[in-house]
């Protein structure tokens, strides 16, 4: 698993969060994967529902009269039993249902389960999914991998990173050898970028040509997204 700074935030919510949590960010930055890994490692029972893979969920949520009705409907589409006060319900690709915030408000008030959501940034912004009243929804913006996350992923020792941070904060010079090596890592970061699939491809293959193929695939996906939302909102 690649190093991600958002992991601590998600782990903290899993341990004690009572409001709903929305993780949002650009496509292909690893939101879904990170949430599922954090849930899996926590040992807390969870179910996953995806509004793209399961488009019928939009009708399910939209037709519910209240929280009780919605929970009954949810129990019919989940593959495992929902354990009251234990199960976390993971709602993925929530940008596909613009009224999700209203429905989640009812569910949070009911208090039977906890809810973590993931949505692509463009759809979240266009549908104004950040508009839940304070106390119902917490929003965490996730980004592509930053330089520190990248350095850890390509094998830079954490002690080196800590030393660099200390030198920066105290305005101290960095050893010339370390400086040159870190410039090499920085230049590599400029080429590989921070998209997790590209970074993972580089770590596994050390092949920049394969990394370029990943970049091309991601660009095609982004273009497809732009076209979809342009058609929907024009």
C-alpha cells in the first residue's frame, strides 16, 4: 500500500467519528482504495455500495420516505447483515446522486450506522454536495501524492525526510550528497507525478514508458468525464 497522508484522517474517523465523512478529490487519486484498505485493516464490519456500479441505488435512495424506510431498503441490497452500532456503510461515487446529502442527514440522525462516502471532485462541486449542515457531514479533500508521499514510496528513508524537514524549518544547509540525491528524486517526481497508479507502476517496473501509458489512460478518463458533465450540465 502506497503511503498516503489522508490515511490518518480516515483511521481517526473510523475509530471515533459519528458524523458522516465525505472524501472528495480528482479521479484516480486512490480515494476508494484507501477507504477500503482503512476499513479492512480496522476490523470494523462494513458494506460497500457504488452508485456507478449499482445505478439502481439512486432510485432506492430517492424513493425512501424516511430513515427507517431507507435502512430497510439498504438491508435488501447489501450482501451481508448490517450490525447496529457497528457496521460502517461505505457509499462510493456519490456524485451520481445529487440528493445524497439530504438522505445521509436522515441516516446520521437515526444513528444506527455510520457512513463514509467518496465522490469525484467535479461531480461533488457541480452538485454542491458540501452543503450539509455542520454536525452531519465532515468533508476531507484528498489530492494526488505529494512529494513526501512519493519519496516514501520510492524508498527514501523516513529519517532522511525528517532531517530535510528539520533543515528547512531551522534554515540549516543540507549535506551536498543528500541534496543531489533529493534533486534526483524531485526530478523523478516531476516525470512520474502523483497519481497512485503511475507511482505504483514505476515502483514495480522502474519503466517510465509504462508510466507514460498510465498517464495516457488517465488523460483519456478525464476527457471522458469532462464530456459527460458538459453534456449533463449544458
